[in-house]
C-alpha cells in the first residue's frame, strides 16, 4: 500500500512531463510523445520528426541543415532561453531557443 502514493506521483509526473526545450537526461523526463535529445547541451526535450502544425504549444517545428525536424521552444529574446542557448530569430518561421555555438 505504501507504494501507491509513489506510483500516483510517478504517473502524474509522466502525464505532465517537461516543456519543449527543458533540460533532460532521459526520455522519461520529457513526457509521453517527447524525447530527450542528448546531443544538445544538458539535453533538450523535443519531438521529432515534426511538421508546421504538429508541435506542442509554445514551440515551433524547425528544419535544420541536416534536413531533420525538431520542435523547439519559442522565445522573444535570449533571456527566454535557458543557459547555453540563445534566441535564434533568423532560421525558422518563428524565433526559437537554440544551443549556442
């Protein structure tokens, strides 16, 4: 019986998940239908592949140089992005948080 509260908390965390662009080290941290892109600095919760209308709220689908598409966190300026990332307002249809070179 004592494990029931823990199971409910784990289920709640999995249902909520992290936001697109959040730090992560495992796919489970990002929530259902999302994965942790560990190639990005400190991990990046995302969805891939994506299309213009398929990304969650507050994110945009970006096609990178390698033709892969990823949902990326929207931003107004670099202050909206976490450490190690900047607001790229030149690459996609909308500004998004991208890893600093």
